[in-house]
C-alpha cells in the first residue's frame, strides 16, 4: 500500500496554511479505511452536520500521474457511511467506466500501474456555486467557466481571457507564485461572489505546444469546439454503424428460432458476437492514442434495439442473458465514445463536456471536436461517406473552411 500523500491533498494544505480561502477539509488515506479508523473523520464531520452533505474528492497517491478528471468526485451524506460509500463508488467507476481511459493513459502516456485499493479521499463541506478552472498558457491567463448548477437557464462551458471578477486573476497569480510552478487551479464561486480554492495541480511538465486537402471529401454543416486556434486535424477513424450491428443480432435470433437443423446458432454464439464487437472497440481505442468516430448510426436505432432485445421473449431462459448482454453493450459503446476526441455525427449527438474535457490542461493540445450534419441530411451524408469508401482504420482529415463548415477527407 502506497503511503505517499497525494498532490491534491498536499497542495491544498500548503495553500490553506498560506491563508488562501480553502474550504475546511480532511484527507483520509486508504489505510484508515482498511483499519476502520474513522475517529478523526467522525470528528471532522461532526463540525459540518448542518450542511447534511459533503463533497468527497478522489485522492489516490498516484493520481497526479493521470490527466485531470480521470478519477471522480462525488456528493455524499455527511457521515462515515456516506464517505465509505463514496470511496467504494469511486473505485467502482475507475474499474468499470473509466477502465479504458486508465488503460489508454498507461499505454500512451506511460502512466504507472495503479492499485485502486490505495484510493484515499479528501472530504470538504459542500459549497454550492459554479466551477471555474484557471491556468496560464504562455503569457496569458485563461478562465474556463463550467455550467452553473444554480441557474435554470444554463450556458455551455466556455473559455475567456477576461474573468468575471478581477480578484480571480490576482488570486491565481498569488497561488502560482506561492506554489512556485505553473499550475491549474480550480475554484468554486458562490452566489454572493465568495471565491473558494478547491484544487491546484502542477502542470509544469505538460507540453502545450501547438503544432491537405483531398478531393475525396464530405462537407458537413458545423462544428463545436472550445478552442479555435487550429482549423485542421488528422485522425484514424472508426466507423460506427449500430444499425447494421442490431440487424445482425436480429438475424441470428431469427435463425435460432426458425432453424431446425443441428447447425443452427445458439445463444452463446449470439452473445459471443456482441462481445466480439466490444473487443473490437477496445482494441481500436488501445491502438490509437487519438481517434475520430464517424457515426453512421450510434444510438438512434431504438426500434432495432428493442426488436433485438425482445426477439426471444417467448424463451425467457435465452432472452434474459441476451437482454443483459445488449444492455451492457450500450454501456461499453458509451465508454468507447468517451475516449474519442473527435465525434462526427448528425446534429442530435455531441460529446458532453465536463470541466476537464472543456478547458482542462489536456485540452490545450488536444481539444475535443464535434463535427455534425443536420438531421434532415442524414441519409444523404451517410450515403456519401459510403460512396467515397470511408472505412474503419482510414486516416481522415478535417479542414474547417472560412464559413466554419468542416470538410471531411479520406487519405
């Protein structure tokens, strides 16, 4: 078990001792959970019972070796049971929905192997407010504003060079000077304007340098991106066609029900084909550090999914494992899509940007793009991609013209 104090806890303690407005917090290492030694935690929680809930932040000793947002923070009840649940949930998420992301960072960024049982937790009183992430890029500070949980009408995350409050710039300069290195700072700003420092991260070792057009191209209708300094990128592409996938599953189910021969497929074969699809997605993600997905059909095959899911309803002992496998498959598709930095699909779909995805340090060199075509043109655009022979593992270029339209070309 690693006894190293996580960077997150160490830097917060340094800022607190230096007089910065850090919410009251306690770091509980993994050893305390193993030995069930919650005396200090219970004492801390006793001073914050009035808030009924706290925020539990992941604090693994090796967390600083991974990109921001890899591990989760959760709201939970202000009691020992709530904290134990939150930690268990953090570990579960890391081992399931974040497993591929963690594995990819180990493959492409040489992040160290990690034992989730070493997960510690930082507990703070819950502060209701909006999140702002601040860092200095080159000679200029940038301020990334997340959605405000307090507003009924919400904006998308956005980046600006001009903060809403001048104090934010001075505070960030003071924090960076105190810590002595380039850092990414996360704040929570309350309704009455109070600025709380909730995290600082050393980003001094992260490179932020910024680094053809083809006749075989498809013009789309628009693109969503947070950073607009670059108008061209190339990516290996995965063609996702879940409509064809569900038709194949339905066809196998039909053969299972109607075929009387000894060679007819069985339920194990059908489930095996579902698992092979999931292995294909994971293999592609582990072979390409950065990649794009073109969505011929992503989650818009609702009727086909329901047909496949219920085709064997008359044979419950077969339907139940099939239904479970198809439901898990939806989950695995979402995990795969979350690793793509470029999504090309009809306007209904976009990558849901969290704070780290939108303006975290990892987004400087590798911002997320969502290129789209209007829903009314869906069949026409998909047919054009197919006519031009776009295939999984092709390398595509995305060029944004003067009118802001992305042009997709195959190399």
